[in-house]
C-alpha cells in the first residue's frame, strides 16, 4: 500500500472513529450492551433474523440475556444522537443544494396484542387487489439522497420542463424504498418481537446509527462481491457490500465498549408458580360498517312443483 493511499484512508477512518465515540456517549444506560449490539448488526453474516442470533456474533461479547436487557432497559440520549447523525457529511445535489426526502414506513405488529400505542397502518397489496389496514407502529424517516438517481426533485408549475422533472422525481421516489428494504430485510429492523414502543424506538435509533457507520465506512471498504455481481467503484458501493467488509474495518476504528463482567443468570420464576401479573392487552379494532346489515333470507329446501299441462 502506498503512502498516498494510506493517507487517503486516514481521514475516513478518523471520521468513523469520531462518530463511534460520539454514538457511545449518547448511550446513557446499558451503553456497552447497546454499542456491541449495533456492532453485531454490522458484522453479522447475512441478514439479521432475530436478536438472539446476534448474541452469537463474535463482536457481541455478552449473552442473549444481556442483549434483551439492553434493548428493554437501555437509555439513549436522542437529542444528542440526532446532532451526531446530522453532523455526518450529507450528500448534496449537483448544484450544491441539500435535498431531503421524507417518507413513512410501518413496523407491522398485527399479533402483538400486549403492545401499546399501535395504530392501524395502511398497507398496499397485502391481498388480492386489497389495501388492508394492519396494526403497527408508523415511523417517519428523513434522509438526504445522493445525487443522480437517488436525488429527489419537487415542482408545482405545469410547464413542460416541470412535467419532465416531476416524472424524474416519481422514478426516483423508489430510492428511499430501497433504504427501507435494507433496514427491514438486511439490518433486521422489524425482525425483533419487541413489546414496548420505547424499546422499539431504542432499537430503531441503533439501526440508524449502524446505517450512518456504513456510510462513513464506504471509502474504507473492499468490494467483497459475489461471483455473479459486477464490480463497483468504492464511491458507488451499496450499503450491503460495505457491510460485508465492516468486520475487517471495525478493529481499526474506535471501540469504546468495555468487556463484560462475569455474572450468573437469575433464578427465574420458581417451577409450578403461575404468573400473578398478566400483561394488559391493547387490542386495535377496525371500524365496522355503519349501515345496517341486510337480513339474510334462508334458502328454501322445498323443490318447486313441476308445471303441468
């Protein structure tokens, strides 16, 4: 490796280390467990399927009990984390403007009857030409797309040039949908069966911090492509490709999480004792039809007499 190439990698590595240190400072309770959980999301082999499987990743040095305790009882300074995420260099449009995209995606929890604050979320195509409302937690995401195909454009006039820009913006609106797909299918955002909305928000902020680290690590990542994938330059690597090499980048960056202390699991509920504190239910009901249902007439089983003559 040449000295020029080594110097070019020092600045992105320093930016990644600064963000990781600031991210650790935003974790005010169960900070070590939450920080290593985010590293497990970034270093896991393949898509994240469950929280318990993340405890088996070598970068996560705690057990599955500590992992669930960090998600359930950890604390995140959201205001400080928002400032840390906003301080990450954001992509600009071709003319230097900062273009922000806002969209809503839902964490569907139709069977979580003990989870509060669920509302009916509008879904598309979950039946045969049907848009069925499903209980869940909606989230509003703000992002700054890159220039080119991932940028957005807005216009209100009806000139031919504006119509062309609106058509291009309509085609580019699916870029943020790819981000939602990465969150849900690769980083495992909606995979955990979390009961409380506070824990769901905590897990969501961890996913956003992990995604910011992927963006900062893109200049440092090698293209570990599959045999059927085309080569891509470093500045055009997808987040999924950067994630494949994050395990090799992590040892070079700052890791402020401390080693776990030896402990023993608790005794748990004694055998044979029933649960005396059942969790309250929070059912979400759909609005029924307001018009009175027509009475159903019972079909006669007596056959009609045959006409004669």
